């Protein structure tokens, strides 16, 4: 009688995990290329044809890949081309800033199909649970616009300006909204019965840069966002570095001025008090002599040669360069990617930052603007949900 062999539970688990890894690899290859044939997938991945065929069949059955059509023939039958099935599900992205709240709908390729903008809860003086209620209202309005497509929403992603645990969705410190250990993800999940992912807003923007921006060229960089607040997303070897308690990148609390007296958990940090948009607006009022002066007006005046405006911009650049020098000395990133509203000032600010940085340290990384610009936060928030949707679909294998 032939001997029957049984695979152990661990062996079965290992086989399943290897298959999922292959499917992730193939999905990323196809998405990056736009469309590929099975033969080209095998060549680029180094996987065998049978392995590729099995993984592709699995991705097609899950709805993550679909047929794009026939490719060019090289003598035999034309190859069947495969592409990401980007519209099989949609993700809601919520970019929560201190000034504006943006809610958008993205496909699985991270393309923002449309978005809506309204004042942030902090700007309206709403805090705690009231801030969450306003966010939920904005999400509901966006979902209603989708009509019948609302049934294809696979997840919600929210980028929150504060220390956030992406596993639990709890925001432990968010001064702009007085959130202290607030279960934001659970509160929104209970409202919509849709999976919700919450992460730090700058980490989310860094994830967007990683997948759709400068990360296509760099696996090590620091994304710095300067707007209402200041934060950084640290990418090391293609992954977000979060630190021991999840607060890695909270550079708003970096002490630029040793005489700074300090603050409580609901106040902004030293760096933010010197270079965030509120501080720059105060400088603009003084430099331009107008109560209605803005940060944008200050940079515009500097471009037109206003001496006091140029002095103020140089002062801002010195503060930012000091922080960048510390980041470069500690992490040696391939680049510091500059995002947030203040980065839109462009070279009038970038140039003096680079000049000052070269005098402060021998370690001078490339300083470049965010490739995604003002959409980095929104794309990043949607990317949180997209990643979760894909992983949940692969877990069903």
C-alpha cells in the first residue's frame, strides 16, 4: 500500500506566504510598467513560468489584475498583456491639515479621481470628538457623490497631524485638535462600516512619495512638511521608520533655539514656533508692515527685491537649514524632500536653505521639492487605504 505523506501546518503556511510574496512582487512589477505579458513578468522577476502563471491567475481571480489586450507579436501568437485593475475598488483619502481638510477618491493606482476641500476642524475651533464628527460628515458627503460606485469603496485612509499608532488607529498626541489617545479609526469605522486606516499625515505623504514620487529613484530619504505644523516622514530602505513609540519624525519639537522655554503637549514645538506658517505670517506682518500680510506675500515681496522681506526669508532659511543639518548628520539620507504649503515658495526659499546648509555641515543632502506637490498628503492618505485593500484581498488567498 503506497505511503501517504502529509504536509505540516508550518509547511502549508510557508507555501501560502511564498505565494503571497510572489503575487505582491508581480503586482508591483505590472503596476510600475503599466502592462506586461506573463513571459516578461517571468523575465523581470526571475520566477519560473509555472510560478508566474499560478500567481497571475490568482491575481486575476482576486480582481487585482485584468487583461489589457494583445501585445506586439515577435513571430508567434501575440502575448496577452496584463494591467492593474485599478477601478475594481476605490479608496477614500482624508488629508487632515491644521488649516484645510481635503477628502478625495482614488483608484487602486493611487490616482485621485476627484476631491473636495473645506476648512479644517482646528480652523473652525472644533476639538476632540467634534473634530471627528466634522471629518465623518466630509467623508459622507464625498461618498454620496459617488452614487452607485459607493458600493466599491474598499477602505478609508486618514493622515492625521500627530503621533499615531497605525495598528490601532489611535492618535495619542495631536495639538491642533486636542486629541489625546483618541481612537479615531474606530470612531470612523463605526460610522461607515468600512475598514479605516489612520497614520501620521507626514508619514502618509512620505508613503505617497515612496510609491509614486521620488521613491521611484530613492529608497532612503526624509520627507519634511512645513505648513501649519512641521513633521517628517523617514524612509529607510524603502520602509517608513516609526521609532520606538511611533513618534519618529516629530521634528516640530526639534530644539533650534536653546533658549526656548518649552511647551505642553497641546502646544507646538520649538521648530514649529520658529518656522511653521503661523510664525512666518507673523514675520510677514512685521516685514511688510500690514496686518493682512501672508507668508505667500512675504515670499512674493522677496522675489521682487524687497529688502526687509529678503532678510525675513533668510532668517526662515537659517532656521530650516539648522534642522536639515541635524537630520543629515543623523540619518545621511539620499535626499530631503520638501513638502507642505511653505515649500511652494520655491527657489526663493530653497536657494538660501542650500547656501546656509553648506556652511553648517559637510554632510549636505540633495534638497528637492515634493514630486507630488500639494497632493502628497491626499495621495498618501489614499495610499493607506489602498495598501490595506490589497493586503486584505491577498489574505483571502
